[in-house]
């Protein structure tokens, strides 16, 4: 695979500095190719430092790969995460720095690749002129696109496309939590082509244009340059980084073995003697009048019993006249519930001019939208009425993603009831609410259940989070 791996990075048309970096090289024993794209986060200088720390950690740990390659890759990423956390604590100007990355290591002898991913950089595999996105974007927009709720074009234009859920440096020990890093392995067959890229490419160039460039007869060096040019021609709004790896081994085509023809067995047709007359069989006629009469009588008895039971059930289940309750929902909570019910998009912004804090609840708030962003411009308190003992919010199973920001829940035994939903909190407080969040899993009664409940990634901060 000499000269069949290549990396390139470009500042783009808008940014002044490049926070991206990459790796595209063989290991010292020439058995593996290391391919990695790292996208720094955190503003001028901070993002570059986080990306550089990660790059050096990967090269150090993978200089002499051992047998357990996936474990070694994970170890390199966790070491980088720890170093970034230390640097953030050491330098005040770097407290917001982090990075996202996609790392792939190709085993040249076994035609196999291993990968580790966090954030919104991407790993693609081109095989037989089909481009497959292997990694999953760890962001709200990426989730919406991967689940089919947004088209590729809509995701590329979405205002929140650059907001990520996971990165190295987001919190002490977070990268070490189970399922925080996306890992996997895949065959890397002769003729396959790997594309690793930052979102500076995937936000500017759609998959069809990528396929057009990657399937040309150009060298991978030329293909990398063409991808960079395409992103810049479409605006170049971010740093652009591309790494390509080609498996140029000769494809082995095996001639299909033709199965041996099976001899057809013919069953002899019995000879029929001509003019042979078969004896006619007269059906026996039985008298069934008594049986019909008996069955009819039983049916009538059964019908009468059903009518009686139905009437009795109806009488017992007829509800008593409703008892009028003495309380009525106040104007503030009615206004908030109506806003949730009539929301056109998926974002509801609460302002001081619309809602006076605190909002007193006498009933639970309900919403069933597929995704909901409930954001208060300033901290808004949602408080339980003294006679109310229910939950503040009940998130129905139809809501797959709920984002809450700048809200305080007070005096609820259980503030939020979630039914296996994706729930993201930013600057949310729970005061005098011993059961802040209750998660209910609705599992089928039949069959065997497989899966796991991952550890929560919520963390408490003494000051509000001001990052975007």
C-alpha cells in the first residue's frame, strides 16, 4: 500500500486559523496504516492545542501496536482526554478547549480496519461505487439525520449542525464511561477506499459529490485536493481536513464451480387397463336432525348468557356523575401548556416578557413532540402548587429527544418523568425535589430482553455553563 494513504488540511475561506490536524502514516513495522482526523474546539489556540495533544498521544501509543489493537487505540484516546483536562485546568484561557476525532487503523495483512470515534468528524467506506457512513455523528442534528428525520441537505443547512454532545475534554473521566466512544471494526477489502474527514467537508459537500470525486481515475492525492477544493467552492465555512486510505491489493476473483447435474428420477406411471370399470361407491346417509337441534339449543343458551353478562358489565361500569374539582389551572401554566401543544417547530423559547417566574403548576406538563428544545433566556423557576403532588413534566414515549436549558424545578417530589427518552440538561436546577428525574422503561412482557442501561453523564457545576 505504498503511496496509497494521504492526508490534507486547509484553513477554509472564513477562519483565520486551522484547529484541525491529521495523521496519515504507517507504523514502524509497516504492518498498519494509521489514519486520523482531529478537529479542535475552543477558539483561537485552545482547539489547536487539544488537537495536537491528541495527535501526539495516538502516535506515541500506536508506535509499536500490540495484539489487542482496539484496547491500545482506546488507551491512546483516554490518555489524550486526561492530558486535555489537565491543560484546561492549568491555563485559564484554555478552559473551553476540546476536540473531536475519528481514528482508523488498517491491518494490511488481514484486510481489516479498527476505528474509534467521538464527535462529528466522519468515517466513510467506498466499496463498489457506494459510499457508506460508518461513524455516527454525536450531535442532535446527526441523530436526526441518521434516524431519517432530516435529509442530508436539511442537516447540512441546520442552524445547530455544529453543536456536539461528546468530545475529548468535556469533563473529568467522561471519555472513559461506557459507550462514550464509538468503536468498531470492519473488513477492508481489496479495492476499498476509506475517507476520514472533518465537518468542514461534510457540511459543505454532499455524498453524491463525494462519490463523483472518489470514483474518478485520479490518484488519492488528487482526490484529496479535489475534495478540499469542492468544500471551498461551496463556501469553505470551516477548516477542512481529509484523510484517504486505499486497499490496492489485487482482487481475488474465484470462478464459480458448476454443480454436477443430478440424474432425474422418473417414477413409473402405473398402467391403466383399458375398459376397466370401477365399482361405484354409494355414500352412506346419516340422519343428523337430532344433532342440529341440539347445537341450535346450545347456541341460544350461549347467546342469552352473553347478553346478560354484557348488560351486567355495562351497569357496573357506568361511571358516577363527575365530581367537580375546586382548583383550576392558573393563567401562567395554561399559557405554557398551550405553547407546548401548539408549537410549530421543535424549539420553544421562554422569555421574561412572556412568562413571569415562578410558574406555579397545579397539573403536570405534557408534550409528545418527537423532539423538543425548551430554552429559557434567563433562569425561570417552575414550582409546585402547595396542593399538587404530581410531576412537573411527563415526557411521553413519542418524544425521542428533549433538551432543557435554564430551568429550575422547585418543591416537586419527582420533577421529570421520562420514558426511555434522550434527555439533555443545560443549567437546570432541582430544589427541594428529592427525585429529580424518574426514568421508566416500557419493555414487552413476552420474549427475552437484551440491552443495558448506561451510566448517566449528568454532572453538577457551581456556576452556569455559558458555552454554546
